[in-house]
């Protein structure tokens, strides 16, 4: 049997095949699979035997959040929540979210004070939340080859618009590149390729007004 403990910001695993020290900050998520615990970092996966409940208690002060019966996720790596799954930073990983964890995940993301937030408040994508890292352009559209945020709606262009959160003043910059238009404040259609400033709590619609998004 393996043993696991947390010491000096390291996850210590002792197994028959060897001992491992994993920096807590390097861990993306932890999965419970039958009696096995799988610890995922960007580069490696480690396996041990332990109850996920016990690991959760040990990592309570390290920024991990329980999103499912079988998953612990490091909160700072969460980039997107679509009501069913979480997307993790710089990966293709999607992590399931159980219904009982929805409220906590939503509050965690909506209360983020370091990043910009785009969320859908009305329509098919209602409840969708995506984190915008400061001063980084995020391309929005339906084509994943040219877009960072993929929104599959009938009137969305392959590359619809660009959205940037500026942390120095807490405002957003939006630029339209679409065929069917980007609308702010419910009814103002942006002139293509001109940048506009949005304050927090402003609404934004892509293509039509059936799906209403808001920047926070």
C-alpha cells in the first residue's frame, strides 16, 4: 500500500516502487478511480492508494475545490465552467461537475478579483462562465482554429470579435469582426474593426439578442 502526506507545499507519496515529491502548485487535478488516486500535473501522472476525502482535508488550505465525487481541482487552473464540466488552463482536460457542486463553483469563478469574467445571463448558454486573464486578447467565435472562446450559435462568425480585460482600470475592450454584428448595451451595434470600451456589468450579444452575455 502507498502512503500520502502533505509537507512544505509538497505532496509526498511513498510506494513500493519508490518515493515521489510533487509540488502542490504543479497539480492540476486529482481523480479517484475505484481504490486508486490519480494525481495529474501538466507533465506527469502519479498513482497511489488513498481516500479522496482524506486528501481533500489535507489540501483544504492549498486552493483545491471538490467539483465531483471523484475529482479535486486546483481552483486557479479553472478557466471555464459550462454547467456540466470545467476546462483547465493550457490543457484539453475537461472535468465533470456534479449538480451539488454547481453553486460553489459558480461563486468561486464569479468572485474572482484578479481576472476578467464573461458570463451568459440569458439564452442557450445561460450559466456559462469563462475567465479572462488580464491584458490578454481572447478571440470569440465558432471556429476553434481561430477562436479562444468557442460559442456555437447560428449567427456567430468563425471569428466574431475580440475581448480584452484590462486590469489597470478594470475595463474591457471589445472589437467586432463579424458578419452579423456584436451588440453592447442591448441595442448598440459596433462598427467593425473599431475598439469600444465596456465597464463591468455591461451586456454584450453576438449576432443577435437571444443570448445575452455580461462582463463582470
